[in-house]
C-alpha cells in the first residue's frame, strides 16, 4: 500500500511569484545562478547593463558575464564557497569592473546573496548597480586634487559668501597660513594690508558682485606681514537656477 502526505504550498509559490515580479522591475541588475553556476534569473536591468538579452544568457554558465581575467577561476571560487561556507564576498558590497557585450567597460557596485535551498543546494543572487559616473567623478576629483596640491600656484575655493573652504599647499607656501588658519576667513580680510590698492580691491568686489570673472594684479601680505605681488584669476561657479555656489581663485606670485 502507499501513503501520500500532501502539503499546501500555494502561499509559498505566490510569495515566490511576487518576489520574481518585483525583481523583474528592479532598477538594479539582478542575476541568479543555480547549483551548477548556470543563470536561472536575469532581469531587464541586467539586459541593459550587459547588452546581452535574456535568451542569450539563461541556462548558460555565469562566467560569460564575468570579466575574462576572472572567468577562468570563477566556478572554483563559487564552488569553494559552497563547500567551505567561508564568505569573502557574500554579504558585502564592492565595486568591480564589468565588460559589456560590445566590449565597453562599466563600473558596478556588486552585492551578492547566498540562498540555501530546501533540497540542500545553494543558489546565489547578485545585485548590480551601475556606478560608472560616480567612479569617473571620483577619479576626476582625485586628479584635480593632485594637480591642485602639486602646482606652485596658490589655489583657493570659497563658498558663495566668499569664505574659504579650501586652500592648497601652494597657498600655504606662499602665505605661511595653514589650511586650518585660513578656512572660514575671507581672502581679502586675511591677505590684504596697508599697501594694497583700494581701487583694485574695489574692482574685484564689484566684479564678483556682478558674477563676472576677475583678472587682476594686487599686493598681498603673508602671515608675517611681508608684502608680495600676485597675478590672480577668480571664477564664479554657478549651480542650479544660475546662483553662485563657489568661487575658485588661482594666484601666481
């Protein structure tokens, strides 16, 4: 004889369906692999990110989506995690480079989740967000900071109220003031002295008030009261709505 035990799993299946529908509509790319490291879920955001259609990816080994330098060992790394349970990537977020179908490269923020299944198998779900613009912006800032720190010229940035928010090492060498001493002060109040031409200082203020760039030569004084001549440029930086957010000044001795 046979005895059958039946369990209603309708609620579980309904929950899985809702989750799949949510992931299908997610803005982030979502990729899931099975116990054989083959792709079993690949949402529309992933299609846009990689440039591969779902038909090209589903059922294939996930290493087709992995950069070539990592693809060779990818299966072993994933399987080692299954065997040992040691998580070096799972549960963390990191930035990695991705190569699209057309050969172009993108930077993505990768988060990986490990999902033990009822049958004892383990699947993995990756969530990827394109951060190329953010990485490029950080690199531009790094390069600009490098230039600003290495130049012999004095570089100053003020806020809209013309109070210093940044000075480079060239400023410190020229004026003797440290960044801590300068930040929050107005350059004119800090650097101008008895021999500074008041007409020149007035022209600078009026140009800045009108949102115009400034090109002038002026006599300033360092921390010890010693005078020095500088050639300076000041450019306003406009934000949304055309309002001035900052001023950037470059000064050469």
